[in-house]
C-alpha cells in the first residue's frame, strides 16, 4: 500500500515537470533556442618582431557561438612598417560551434622600423549555419573588425658587412677576412661563425672553418680571418660561400643568420721572358705563362725606351696561352747609338739621311748615356684574365746588343751588300772567269785582221814569183 502511494506521487511529479517544460518551450521564441556564430581571434604567436625580419604568425580563431560558421575569410590591412607577404587574405573555411582553428599569415617588418607596438587591422567575414528542425538556414553575418598588436624591438641585427678579397688565385695561400657587424642596439657575446664552399674547391688551412667570437658591442664590428687555398686545378669562375652566424639575442633565444657570398677563382697570371736568340739587329724571345690561370688575347710588345730602337712593328699578337704554355716572338731591334743616321723616309724632297758630322755628334752624345744604362730590354705583355679584365705585365730582359761600327757606310744597305759580294769566293771566281773570257775574245778579234793581211801578202809574193819564172 505504501509502495503504491510513493509510486503514484513520483509519477505525478514527473508529469508536472514535463508539463512545465513543454509550456516553457511553447512560450520561448524559437530564435532564442541558440546563439549566433561569433568568430574571435583568441591568440597570436609570436607577437615580437625585429626590423627587417620576415615571420609567419599563427592566429587561433574561435567560434564563440552555438551555430556553425562557414566561408570564414580574414583580411589583413598593411601598415607603414608591417605588411603581409603575398596575399593579405586568409581563408579559414568553417569552424563548428564552440570550436577553434589555427590559421597562418606571413608578415614582413620594414628595415629601420622604430621600436614600438603596432596595431594591425583585421576584418573577418563569414556565414552562420543552423537548422530549425524542418530546414537548414545559412545567414551572412555582418563583418567583424579586430586589431592584433605586434611589438617591434631593435634587438640583435647582425650583418656580414664585407668579404675580402673577392678573388683567389688557384694554389696560392690567401688570408680570407669576414667583417661581422652588430647593427642592433644590444651587445652580443659568444657568437659562432662558420662558412663552407659546397664543392670543396676552397678550403681553410691551418684551422677549421669555425671561429668563436667573444663579444661584439652594439654598433661595432669585428673581423675573423682564415688562411685558405683554392684547388690548383679549379676551373676559373664564380663560387658560392655559405655563411652561418649563430648567437643569442637579448631575450636569450638562440638565433642563426644564414647568407651567401660570391668568390671568384681565377683572375691574373704571370709570365717569364727570356732571350731565345739575338743578333745585331734582331732578337727572339721566349714568353711563357708561368701562372696558374690561362691568359687570353695575349700581345707582346716592346715599349719605347732610351737604350734600344725597334725597326718595324713593336708588337706581336700571340693569342691565348694556357698555364704552362710558351711561344716565341721576334723583333727587329738595335742599340740607340747604332741607329743614329739610319736612312729614313724622305721629307721635303730630302733623302732623310743625317749629315756625317751630325751623326758623329749624336753618337758621341748618346754613348755615355747608353753606357750608364743597364742592358735590359723592357717587354710588356698585355692579356685578358679569366674575369675579362685587361691586364699588363712588364718584364726586364737582360740582353747584349752589339754596337755597330761608327763608319757611316755601314748604315748604307747597298754598301754592306757590295762588301759582302767581294768576300764571297763564288762571286769572285765567277767574275774572274768572266774577265778571262772577255779578254780572250778581245785578243781573238785583234789577231784575226792581222792573219788576213799576212795571207794576202803571201799570195801576192807567190804570184810575182810565178811570173818571173
């Protein structure tokens, strides 16, 4: 009996509660059955940036409503110092009710941006989506505007300010210097600098490729140096150096600066010049490329100088000379004192020859000057190096040019030819034979008339004798 009473009482309570709930459902408007979709930016990471830095920001979007949000689009507005990289719009698709989603955008801070906090305007557009039981409803919601705060700090701004030299000669040991500058407002310590050349053509010697830097003050710079050698068999050209600088910034975070620099291998070369053959009027020279780089469009020339005179062309085009190659060039040269009075081109109707007294006086004046000068022939070698730069190498070559006789007739080529003829045995024999033949012929001609007279006299005598008989 008591159990039935309790059961009946409980049932009446349940029915009463159900009736109250049904009544409330009928009274409350259907629109209040759920809250509208509401997109908010919950977090932004990171919020600190450096001048000149490009960084990707992660934004956490949250739907703080009971309806789903669809077609969510964020539009970022550029400011004076901070701007989006690429598209300034980010499409987030959809976020369900009471859920969140991360989106990213990349921004760049202008170099020289002052320290401070900057507000970046953001506009969000989206549609909300819900069902009223009988149908699905999509509503376009009003655009929502936000602003995200980003802080720009000067911090550590590092730069590889200089790399010297910019050119290496294969096989030669060279000191390579890197100038590292702290352009920021915060001093740095315990930095680590390293470099590599990916092909292995350029390598450090006497140390590895890593240097530790104890301290660089704000606005200061330091130089780290390496002894390096480029492979002697390396092809001439431009090579890439990969540079890395690791350091801790003012916040204690570890940072790394990676960049590249170009290094030229090649450039100039060297030559050796020696005498191959020398006479009183001609000299032949060996010209060898003794450097580690090829030389292009080589021209060898004898520049104007006091102790020698070049007859004819003073330059000779050689072409290209690879390292280790050589060539021979010849020039018509003689001492300056011997060249005085040489026949020149006629001018104003004259033969161009200098009077005997003037020649002798010029030789007398030049003799002490030539005696005081060294017997070195200046030779200039013009060539194009592997970088396309035109260069000139000058060499002094010891020579011995025999000074010709002061006799004026030696400078007349016809006189030299006549003297050489009388010293030739063949020519002398030929002339003697010709003289004998001519003399015999003349003698024969003279004897022939005399013989004719004798013959006539003999016949006349014989005829008289016959008549007497």
